[in-house]
């Protein structure tokens, strides 16, 4: 029986073992990293574009405040004259009189016996042991403001001179300079003549002074609205706010000079400024 089974099995073909199926190698993806980088970069650009739109929309809805509520309509010397008229009309004495008249002109000196002579340079005397500073000036980069009282001899019209009144005059000069630097292109120098004290019988004529400001002296005040520096309402001499007093004194006091005129060897006129602390 066992032999029969063996014989029968011997006549059958042996069962085939299943062939091993080859495992395919992982597909090569040479461009995958490149696509990731490209899409990542596009995502960054898209996000930046959205942020830009949001910022632009925010500025459109809430625009930054204007530097001032008023500005001159013209340019050049016309704008300087507009500034002189606008600022000058806002400063009053307690009795209602205008503090000073303001005249804008090109940098020049006016001898009593001749026509105005252009100034070509400003020389600022240095302290002892330091070098003088010399700046070229012309009508394209400089303006002179004469602050002249409406009374006799160009002195302040009425009342008694005081520290407060002098500070109000310097406030007016600072405001003239800020408007000029902000709205008149190319101006780098503002020279403002301070009106002298009223003449007193029997006394020598009072010295005259100028305030000389360069645009670089007031850069930070030009970067923010004027109302942050000087209030929109011009105060009376004894009511200048403390914060304005600090700004006025810090900006103008170091830049008050006595002045004279010299002639360079080549004939150019030089406006010579001597600091009070020199």
C-alpha cells in the first residue's frame, strides 16, 4: 500500500515553488527638492504681498498726519514771503498789536548809502582754539528774515523788554525756520535778525543779534508734525508752555550771535558771526 502511494506520487510532477517577485527600487525624485524650494519661495512672496496690501490699506484708511495745517502755495522766494506773512501775523503783544513785522529777503547787507550787496559766505567764529566754520550762501540755499518792530527804529512796538518777550521772538524765528526748511526746496541756512531793544535817551545803541539756524540743527523737528514742537496756538510772552520753553531755548540760545561784515581778498562779502559764549 505504501508502495502504491509512492508510485502514484512519483508519476506526478512536483509542485512548483512560487517565483520570488522582485521589489522595485524606490523611484528617484530629483526635482522634488527644487519644487519644494520654488513653492516655498512663492509662499513667502505671497505672504509679503498680503502684508504690503494690509499696510497700504491701513495707511489709506488712517493716513499719517500732515506736518502742518498750513503751507505756502508757491515756491522759492514767493514761498518765503508767504511764510513771513503767515507766521508774522500770528504773534501778538498783550495789547493786541503785532509783535514784529517779518521781511524775507535774499542774503545781503544794505548799507545806508548804497543798494543791497549780496553775501557769499557765512563765517561762524569758533571758540578759542577751534577753527571757524565757513558756509557758502546764495539765494538758492539761504534766506534772511528781518524781524522788525512796527514802532520807531525797528524795535518792538510797545511795552518793556523782557526775557519772556525775547523768548517769544525766538519762538517766532524757530517757526519761520521750520516752515522754510520744510517747504522751500534747497534751503540750508536761515538767518534771522532779532529786533533791538527800544532806544533809551542818553544810552548807547543796543547791540543787534541774529539767530543762525542750519537745516541740520532742526532735523528731528522736521520729521514730526509741527504741533509736536510748537503748539498751534501762539502764546503770549508770559504763557509759553514749559515744553515749548525747553525746545526754544535748547534750539535757539546756542545759535544767537553778534554779527559783522568782512570782505574776502577776492572781493566776496562774508557775514561774520560771533557766538555769545565764545
